[in-house]
C-alpha cells in the first residue's frame, strides 16, 4: 500500500511539474498561432502610416508634389533620394510590413475552420485582396517593374521583376475576383477591420473606386481597356459622397496616432513649411481651403517658403494645426478624387453619366466641404472665372489637373502621381541646385539592397524600363 501511495505521489508530482514547465515555457505575449484579423489590422495600419507619414526617411511625397518645403535640411526637396536611402525604406516597409502580413493573413483565413462561416471567410479574403491590389499598385506606380509573381517567398531571395503593365492586368483580375466574391449581407473582419468595421458594402464601393482609378491610369496607354474598366466600375457603384471616403481614424493618444503628429509635434521637429508653389496658386484663386490647409505666417497672411531651398520656420505658413493633431484622420481614397476621375472619363468619351463640368464641380465642392468649408464657400469659389469649368485657363486636362492637385493636398503620393500623369500644374525648380524642370522625379530608383543582392534581376528590370533613374517615365506616362 505504501508503495502504491508513493508511486501515485511521484506521478502527481511529475504531472504537476510538466504542467508548470509548459506554462513557464509559453510566452503568452507572443502567441504561436496568430488570428488572421490581427495580421490584417497590422497591415492596414502600416499601409496607411506609410502613405501618410511625413518622415523624410520614408515618405517625401508632399515635397515631390510641392505641397510642403523644407527649412534647414532641404536635400529631399532637391530630389536627393540616395543619402537617406528613401526608396529602400519605402520598398521594405511595403513588402515586409504590409504585403507579407496580408499574405500571411490570407493563408490563415481557412484555418479558422467552421467557427467562421464560408461566406465570411470569402469576405475576409476579398478585403485582403483589395489591400493587396492597392499596395502593389502603389509600388508599380512608384518604381515600374517590381517583384510580383515571385515576391514574398522567403525561400527565394532573388525574385525576378515582373513587367509593370502585366502586373496591372493581373491586379485588375484579382480586384474583379474580390468584388465578385463579396457578400454584403455577411460580415468580414469585424473589429479588426480598421477601415469599415466589417461593413462589406463599404469595401465593395472602395474596390470599384479603385478599379475606376486603375482604369483611368491606363487611359493614355490602352484606351480600350481603360474604357471597359472605368465604365464597369462607374456602373457598379463608386464613392458618391464624403460619407463614403476610405478613412482611417487615428486615436488621440499613442501609440496609434497620426504619424504627422508623431513626426512633427511629439518629436518637436520644425522641418517643414508650406511650399510657395501651392500657396501662391491658392492665394491667386481666393481658395477657401487655404486657412484649412495652412496656418497664417508671421504677418497674418498666407505665404509659402521658397521650394527647394532653406527657409526660416518662423517666417512662413505651416501645415494647419488640425493636420498635425494626433487624431487627424487619413484617407486612401475620397469623393473628390472619384469625381475628378469621372470628369476626366466624360472628356475621354466614356459612358459614366453626367457632364465633365458637373463632376468637376462636385469634386471641388466635395473637397471644400470635407476640409470644413461651407456650401457658400464652394459656391463663391466655383463662381470665379478662374475656377469655373467653362472659363478656367487651359484645356480640360489642365483644368482638372490643376484643381485635383489642390484637392489631393495631404495625399502627397497621389498628388505627385497625378502631376506625372497630367504634366500639370507647372511646378517650381529648386533654385541654385543646378536642376532643370526635367529633373523632377518621374519615379523612384530601385532599392540599393536590390542592386547589391539581387543584381541580375535588378539589371534586367532597369534595362526593361529604360534605365534606373528618376527621369525614366513609367509605362502609363506617355506624354
């Protein structure tokens, strides 16, 4: 009997110790199984941060579009991409932190099993695919040919670069499949969906608006395909008011705060002032958004620093305090952008309904009201001969491009992309830098890491696009 009790004590002690050791060796803060929603939320947040940041090591697009200029250090305003290795930083942030997490989230969706019904899993996959398309589209529109079909596989450290036009075509196919798979009667990622909170109708509208944008990007290189995409997207339903904007809401307290606040306020930096390029244009048009975009200067007026050179921070207007607030929201797409796309579509004889003038006016009105202006402000602005569609200077491309560039303020990448596409408005050449207008970047150069570590594929890609330099135009940039 004593032997039996002794054995039972030993077994009990062993089981207890085994359980304790298992608990001790389990890192509860680093789970081995991550739900797909967590990865999706992280990828979404990082994507928006990448597009919104004002950190000169990552995002200099407000400088390239000449919305802001610099004060003490102005290398980036003079198109120095190499010193800080900006292309590599953005490249890595998109591939590693956004696309890889989206890829892993997509892989884990089926592993949720019957606890998440099939229709919801399909919706989740559609959400992942829409952000995949947006992210790859950003990289193609930034670099040209990029790793795509062989990207994200850790076993292949030397991925080939795919043709940019071919990537566009595949992204359209993926986007169409995502749209077709959405069931708006079912949910998606729920609270892990930081854009729509699981509202799949919103995702469908976002996807169709993205399709509209992609179609219009192709208008000068493949008019037939562009027409097909644009007309299908418009018929299916695109963003129709500011209430449907693709919005990311930052929080008032760290860590999930507006990266502009982190870069400029929390860090105490005084690196940027308004650029004279945009401020001069807005002053000349009596634009009611100027006090919503910028602060008054030292003399109580609105005055931008000289683009591309040193500027005294205290002298000039700065980004408005609302924009530098910790909880200022970010946009991936909005109503004004969509209406400008529709105005352009009408001018290109695409069947999207309405008139070019009507869509142009809707876009401007939507932008003014989004930023806090009134309907009366919009009426007065549109009534000016310099703004009205019938009388504004230039052809339809110049009219749309001019006003779209103003409306895309705080979305530097899109503002710069539209300038590349329209070649308008006329930007400033940095003084005393030995640069010409032709030196304004048309793309980013490839990552230095790619040049060094993936040399053969890098060389092939550089040759295929016409040279790895900032003057090389992308395949859709024909004029």
